C-alpha cells in the first residue's frame, strides 16, 4: 500500500515539528504530466505566434516600403515629363542653331531615336509587381532610356554645331571683306577693257583704286604673306594666302611693309600705294583669286 503514495514533509511554522502529508503517486504523476503539457503548449504557442507577429511586422514594413516606392515612381514619372519638355525645347533651340550653322535640320524620325524590340528580360523581372505599378515602372524606364538616347543625340548635334560655327568663324576671319584702301576711287573695274599701256583690249584681272602715293594698304582678312617682292609688269607686289583657296594680290606698290611668311590680320597695314611697274599713275591694283581663278574683287568688298 505504501508504494501507492508519496510522503512529503513540511514545516508549518518556526519552532514546530515537521509534519508529513501523503499523496497518491498517480495524482503526482498526473499533475506533473499536466504541467509538462502546459509548458509544452505555452512554448509552442509562443514560438508560433512570435513568428506570426514577426511576419505581420514584416508585411507591414513591406507594404509601407511598397507605398513609398509607388510614390517615388509617381515622382519619377513627373520628373520624366519635365525632362521630356526640356528635351523638346532643346530640339527647338537646336533647330535654330543648326540653321545658323548651315547644317541640315534633324528630322522627326531622327529625334525619336528609335530602337529595336522590348527588353523582355526586364519585363519578366518586374512581372511580380501589381499591374498598375508595373505599367508605371515600365513606362518610366522606357521614357528614361529614350531621354538618354536623345541627350546623346543632342550632345552630338551640339558638337557638330560648335565645330561648324568655329569653322564658319574661321572662314569669316579669312574671307576678304574690307576695301584695301580707305581713300580714293575706282579708276578701272574687273573685266575686259582698253589697256592704258598697249592700247589693246585685254582682260583686267583686278580693280584699280586711284590714290596718292604713300596711302596705306590694308589686309582685307587674316592670312599669311606668300610673296613680297617685285614682278616685271606689276612692280612691287604683296600676295597673301587666306586659306580656303582665297588669295589676294596688291600691285604697283611704293613700299612693302610685310615679308614672306608673316601672318597678318584684317586691317593690318601691309604696304603703301605707289606707281611701280607698268603704271601711268599712282594707284593700287587689287586682285582676288578663288581656287586658282581670279574673280571680281568687288564681290569681296563689304565695307571700307
């Protein structure tokens, strides 16, 4: 009978005799089992619901992040719209600039900078996003890619414009445009005339400016002196190469003030008017040569 019970000793209070209590073994075993089961259930509940709580917090954070990303996508879409307008304005400005630079206008087909098919790999990578957001993301990416291509096109176009304007500016500096003397009048024009020396009709290959001896002769454009010396019939001569196939020549001079190889700029004094060579009076014989052919110099005289 004793094996069916547990005896427990306990002391009720101080200075008292210990007392014993007898409890059935089955009851102790049952109580221990219930406690163990309770601990196990409590542990399982904590583990399970702590995971759910974490998942709840995670989902809440993801939803918050997705909402933020959607707002950013909307902001990017608005920024893209602004950039699109700016790119269109740049193309309008370039249209005018290309006209000034004498370049062909960029057609609408070119400015659209079309490319091949869609990027299916990227489309697949965003397939899990909700349809509305995915559509916005794909649209923003497509617009951004197009704007990048248009920016590259505009950069190349600006480089062409700048290069052409630089070339045009250089051409303007080296194109004869002013009268080589600031006094006197034209005594003989370009073309066929009666030669004052021989009395025969001949081609006059330049323009004669009547002026006093010693009158300054000016370079009509930038260039390099290619000759400064004497010719049999022209007397004292200065010749300037301006590049681009343009050459100017000054004859019957009293004195040359430049030497061969010297660089000159428009307006520099290069000589003095005289009557050297075959000449009946003091004057400047002025010639303009284009690609080896002499032309009417008055076409290159815009101002005195």
